[in-house]
C-alpha cells in the first residue's frame, strides 16, 4: 500500500511548510488545529524555534467548536492576538479537522482583516500534504501580495524556495556570498535571513534562482507578471557552482524568457549512485557529483514534483514500498540520502548520509552539511 | 515589567486577583521549546514488545514518528497516512485494517501487542473502532490489538495523555488477583523506591509492580494480578478506575502531595487498604523539614518560579515553600484544577505571586525580558525566566511523599548552586527517555 510505512518517517506536512516559509517575515501565522499540535512543528520542523522568535500560533481548536462550526472563536482570538503582537500581516491555515468541517479560510481571513485592519490571507493547507505544497503556496501568496513593479537592478537575483526544511541554517549566507562572488546582487532570499521589505523589490530582479520546489510557483508568477526568467538549481560543489553562475549569466545576457531546467540535472540511467531527496536538491547534487567528481548519479525525488521537472526528477516514487523496490531493482553501489533511509537501503549498498531536516527533523541536525559553493569531495569520496 | 496588563489577553495575573475557575481566557497558543513532557508515543513504548501503528494525516504523523526516531524506537513504530478522499469514500475502516495487515507483513516480527492509534478525524467521522479491533483480532489471534487515541481536539472530554495512561493496560488479560501484588498505575515513570509509598507496600509483604519496571511482556501481563492499584497523578486515575472495572482490583488515588497533612491522610488510607498498621513516618517528615530549611538557607531570598510540568500540584508546592520562607514569586499554570484548596490558601497567604499562562501568545517574548536571578522548578519556568538554575524534572520526577519533598528540596539546593545546560536538557524530548540528540 502506498500510504503505509513500516519504518521510515513521512516528510514535514503542508502546515509546517507554511510556517517555515513565513517564519522570518514579521507576520503572524495561525494554524487552526488542536492545542499541542504546534509542538510537532516547533520541535521537529523548525530549527530556529529556540533562538529566533516568530509569531507562529495555534488556535487550540476544541471538539465543541469544531462540531458547532464556531469559526468566530478563531476570528476573535486571532484579532485579539494581533492586537497584542502587531504583526505586519496575518496568515491563517488549516489542518485535518477544519478540512472535515469545511472551514472557509478565505472568509475567515477576510473577516480577520476587516476587524484587525491588518492584511490577512488564507493558505489552504489541511495537514494531509507535504511541506512543498504549503511553503509553495505561502511563497506565491507573499509574492502576489507584496511584489510591486520597479526598475531593474543590474545583476539582481531573487532567490526563491529557501527554508530550513531543505537547507541547513546559514545556507542563505552561503548563497548570498556565492552570488556576490559571481557578480550578482541578491535582492531577496525567500525566506531565510530576509524581511518582508525585500519582497516588494523582487520585480527588480533580472533572474530568479529557485533552490527548491517550494519556490517554483512564486518563480512562475514572477515570470508571468514581470517577465523575470528563472533558473532552478542549488550551487553545490565548486565546479557546478561555477557552471550554474555562468548559466545564470547567459540567461540574463540572452534575455531568455525562461530557462527552467538545468541541463546537468537530468542524471544518468546507468548511474551507480542514487541521490534521494527533494527534487532540486537531488538534481543539483547529481550535477555537482558529475562536474566536481565525475560521478554518474541518478536523482530520485521522493516528494511531489511539479511542472517541467516531473519527468526529470520523478516525484512518483514516494511510498516506502516503491522506494525500496526502486533501489532493489537498480542495485546502486551508493545511495546518498537522509540517514533514516538506512532501513530500506539494500544491505550491499553503501549509504552516504546527508541529513534532510524535512525528513529526519532534528535527529541529525548536528551532521547537516553545507555543500554550497564548497568542496564536496570529502563528503562523497 | 513589560506586557501583562497592557495586553488584550494578559499572560499573567496577580494571584490575589485570580479566579481559580478560569485563570486565563482562552486564545491562540504559543508552544515553548521545553520538551520534557511525555506524549502518547513515549507512554505506549512502556508496553514491552508493543508495536505502535498510527493512522492519521501526515501533519499528525510527523510528530509521533519523529518522537520514536528521537527515542531510538523507530523499529517499534509504523504508520498509515490518511488523505482527504479516504475520509469520504466509505473505506475508513477497511483502509485501516488493510494498512495494519500490510504493516504486519513488512516488519518481519510478530509483536505480542499492537497499539493502534486513530486520530481526531476518524472519531469525528464516526469510525467503528470496535469493528476494526475485532476484525484484526480475528485475523491475528496471536496478537492483542489495543485501541489507542491521538485525539487532541477531544481533549476536553478526555485528554490523550490520560486515555493513553489507561490504554497501556489494555492488553492485560484477567488473572486471579494476588493478595501479595500491589501496583502503581498511570505514571510514566516508576515511583522512587525510597519513597514511603513503595516502602510501605514492600514492608507489608507485597510486591510492588509498575509498568515502568516491566522488562518483559510476561512481566507486563503479571500486572493483572495486582489486587490493589494506586494512582498518584491526575492522569493516572482513569487507569486505576478501568482496571478496577475490568479485573475487580481495588483502586486507590493517593495524589502526590506537597502538604504534610495530605500525605499523612494518604498513608492512613494506604495502610487501611494494605490491612497494616500505619507506620510512624515522623523521621521522614523531619528529614523533609530539615532539607527544606537547608535549601532555604542556600537559596535565600532568590525568587522561585514553579511550573506545572515539574509538579502536578504547583500551588500546593508553592504553599509549602512559602511556609518555609522561600520567596515564591511566580507560578506557571493554566489551570488550578484539582488543587482548589491549596490555591485558595496560597492566594490568601501570598496574594502577590504572579501566575503566568504557559501558552499565552505574549509569553513568546518572555525569555528576552529582563529577569532577576530566578531559581526555577521545571523546564518551562527555566525557559521563560531564562535561568540555568533550575530543577529538571517533569510530573514530579517519580518523587513522592516526605522523601519526595526532601529530595525535591535537595534538588532545589543543588540547582541554586550549580547551573545546568538548559538548552540541551529542555530540548530532550521525553524526560528520562533515550535520545539520539545526545
């Protein structure tokens, strides 16, 4: 059965994706769910929780309020909290119980905005999908809401899809440094080390760099609304980082409408190495392995994939039984994946552990590797 | 002090003005990063050899799976994810039965017990849990299936923790009651072996049994022999009551008190149930007094903050400490339920104590506020008052009675003298459990 797992975890859910995406932007995010359910996000999906304050709250939904359809309590409590917290915006999103009762989050958001005078938007999570969907909708909504037409900045780049669910803390600084070293100017890095103000300036970018699937919807919106082309990829390794920067310059120079696919991300069917993880991570690491170490690898995206990437990085194989069957059929010599995949990697296959926060949470946080614009040979020798 | 009264929903209130029937108005909630309290995964793992299967939405699964991963028991946990369509296509029960079948085929072992957890949405949709258990039991007669509940939305009816504390005895089968076996039930950890409670049981010639001490499934099954079951914390009451109903074992609720008279009453009731003479515990009581005085000498006028996760009766502990000269200034508790009398007495004797909500949204900034040096009892108090001088226990830490008071006083004294690595300790999920975090 596809919806069953004997041992490996599931990925962070859509609600966590929303919270993670909006964490640093000065808003207030309200998850409509039972008391205590926010501990999943704050314990396992949010490495910033201890050190960085953010207005991420839960509505403490009760059985009676759910049965009676008492949305008024959610609205009142949110307005009250907004009075105390003075957020720059409010986001409300749902969980499984509101899905069952059919809460109209758009109406709830409109009512909260009307009473609080603070811009409020609904994000349509229900706790049954992955963080990709939640963060993706949150980034898209942010860009729609706050991006405004402005003149172009030469070499300006918008980095989209950056959250600690996919990247170690500090990754934003590494990406900014790499952009700077290559003559680009990072206008915004949604959403680590960034603030709401920079979202408004996104249309000044000449290019969007999409570093995870969570940033793709926002990139497509910026392309459609403002004609900003986008490139997908993460500058892992040294050689690939150089290649990616050059590729981005070409895109800007040629004023191409859109170049969504990094050619090296395709992988090799005869590869002896499989890289498991989020699609852009797996594709980019595959490219870096080839360019930096001449290793042929095959990316296996175990999360939903969208758009033109679906055929390149998968997205179909996400169930435990399918991943296991895939690996047993391929019989790769090496698998690069989160440590908790160890339970289904064939015994004769070598596992190189690269922790993924959206999968194993804080279990291996201390072992997370920065592979951006750095020598990766040591990790994968 | 900032915050408080200026807020729409104040995060604290002066005890003298507090209404114990509703300390704080409900609202949105914040979740502080103090992780010592156990959840239903930790509690379920107390059943030796049990395999936990959770059926719920991805968002709910995530927390329980990673609880198991962190406590290094992922090999005892499986899951069935529930999608939106699963709820409406008429296959609610069969999806779960098929999922459990699939899992039993995958895990390469035959666990003696499967704890099957359903979630809020299943109960809301009117799932026939009895039929699921019946069908699975018929298919797998060698496995005992126990219905378990991850239903935080229904927490006002019965809390998931209280229900789980009862369901861990669900796999027990009736045995002849043994007049020489006494159990303490419904607590995550064994009661201190030095406590008067355990010593009285043992000195009466009875064997003290506790699920937290069971090493094997056979030992676990032996819990059904207990002719008397004692619960010490509020969330353990249901376990005692249900075992009384199922097996006829007498249930005695002897709450972990911080009130000498309350403890003496507990021991009188226990002696009566054990049919023994109540022992003279004046030595233990005097030792507790002495330890409190020694702690007071070391701690001096340093303000003390107590939180409800450390002790199940924070207002009663506050009263005890006030009466021994401690400068109790803060209590973190969202309710005074179950300790109305000590609440009223403390309010009369120390009306200036500030009572803080543990979940109020304005507690978010609490660690950054300017705090005097505080001695905290409990992880949440340590976090909120930003102190490394704290007693690191949850749910009484297994302490009980006069010996428990003595040991708590010693822990307070030690906490005042030796700061702790707060971040590391409070980040550890499930106090006392193994952890991959180191």
